[in-house]
């Protein structure tokens, strides 16, 4: 029974050591694609915001132009 406990303890320690090594390796790796994805998301967000601002300003400007006498044509 003592040798079985020793073997189980060795397996458990080996698994723990392997887990620590994997965790260290994963922490050391840099996710190369995350910067590109974040940049695309930021650019798309600003493009959406610019479009919303354009729509708001465009309707306001068209409203002002329509108030000008003779602005609709000759």
C-alpha cells in the first residue's frame, strides 16, 4: 500500500509540475492577433460614431437650407 501511495503522490506532483510549466509557457506567449482585432473594433466604432454624427448634422443642415427663401430652386 505504501508503494501505491508513493506512486500516486509522484503522479500528482508530476501533473502539478506540468500544469505550472504550461501556465508559465502560456503567460510567456504573446497573442499576436489581439492587437489587430482590437484596432479593427476601435476603427469600426469610430466609423459608426462618425456616421451617426453625419446623419445628425446632415439633417440639421438640410433643415436650415430649407428655411432659406428661394433655396429650393429658381
